[in-house]
C-alpha cells in the first residue's frame, strides 16, 4: 500500500483501490450511498424526512470541506475508475481498556 499527499490531501492506494477525498461531481454517488445506509446507522447520518442532505448540499460540503464529505474517503476501483463506496476511521473520544495514559 502506498500513501500520497497530492495537494495536501490524504490518498491511500492499493493494487486495486484508490482511497481519496470526494470530488464535487461524485455528490450523486455519495447521496446514493447515503440512501443505502443500514437503519441501524444513527439518524443524523442518514437522509432525513425532508430529504437532506440533498445533492446540492453534498456538492457544497465537498467544495467547502465540511464534515459530511471529509469524514470519509471515496473508494475508487483503479481499473474502472468508479466509486464503489467509502471508508474512514473516527475517534470516538473514548479510551479503550488497554490504552496507556501519560
């Protein structure tokens, strides 16, 4: 796996995948993925009753680097150059039992 920083952005690369920031043109894909979220996902991370976030809101969040888009990286297949999902790591703010404190 290689890690690059073109333009200061985090990019992770494997032999088959590219994990990278979202592009504005991919807001449609991002919204589609939001609609497929499991019902166990917290409500604030799903499409709400009023249809938010909209494609326009997602485009704006990608453009302005807001949390809806920047918390997760797009997963792109290198061979076909299509986005198939997203991934990311989040700090829960809690220490796990084996954590060393200093």
